[in-house]
C-alpha cells in the first residue's frame, strides 16, 4: 500500500514538473514573439522617421530655393526700375 502512495506522489510530482516545463516554454515562445514584434516596430519607426526627415529636408530646400529666387527677381526688378528713367506719357505725345 505504501508503494501505491509513493507511485501516486511520484506521478503527481511528474505531472507538476511537466506542467511547469510546458508553461515555461509557452512563456519563452511568447517572449520571443514580443521581442521580434518590438524589433520590427522599432525598425519601422526608424525607417519612417528617416523618410519623414528626408521629405522635410526636401521641402525646406525647395522653400529656400524659392525664397532665393524671389530675392533675385526682386533685386533685378529694383535695379531695372532704377536704371531706366521714368517716362511721362504726356511728354511723348501719347494719349493724355
């Protein structure tokens, strides 16, 4: 009878160890999946931030080019208007 109790205790201990090992394996697999998802998300974040920075730099460069072109045109107009004398249409004999 004593052997039956020992066998039952050994079987219960084996079942508990098996359950603990299975639980640990599940937790490890879950942890591996979580880490992989985190690395993937971080990679996507860095990729998206680099693309965003590149777009912002392109827009800033385009804006700087447009502003510089505006300054050049404005300077040309100012120098052109100062270099020519103003003509009064009434002096030319045109319609007054």
